[in-house]
């Protein structure tokens, strides 16, 4: 029975740490931009979209393919920037501790 209590306690601790880390990640602000800068996406570190700006000329229905490509480019740019930011902000030991490794 004590083992079950210890496991519950450890689980609760991991949940608290995960929530704390998620709150910290929400403080991180990262943007992504298409190659021409026509689409800009703004996210927080928890990968939640905070804002998107699209140059007006890409809103033309005949340029839909360009818009889709620009969104993909902006998202990819954001992902690269987020990875770099995460490496700076979070110690790998902290992540291992949270995961119980």
C-alpha cells in the first residue's frame, strides 16, 4: 500500500512540474515568417497561436496556393526558432527530472 501511495505522490509531483513547465513555456514568444515575409505567425512556447498577419495581396483567391505555401514556410520557421529557444531556456536535466529519467 505504501508503494501505491509513493507512486501517487510521484505522479502528483510530475503533474505539478509539467504544469509549471507549461506555464513557463507560455511566457516564451516565438514568431515564424515566410521567406518573403508575407505571412507572419506568432506563437507562445506551448505552441498556441497568438496572432497571424497576412499581406493583403495573398488574400486574392487566385493566389491561394501561394498563401498555403507561405503559411507552411512561416510555420516551419517558427518550429526552428522554437527549438533553438527551448534549448536555451530549458536545462536537459530539468526535462529528464520531469520525465523521471
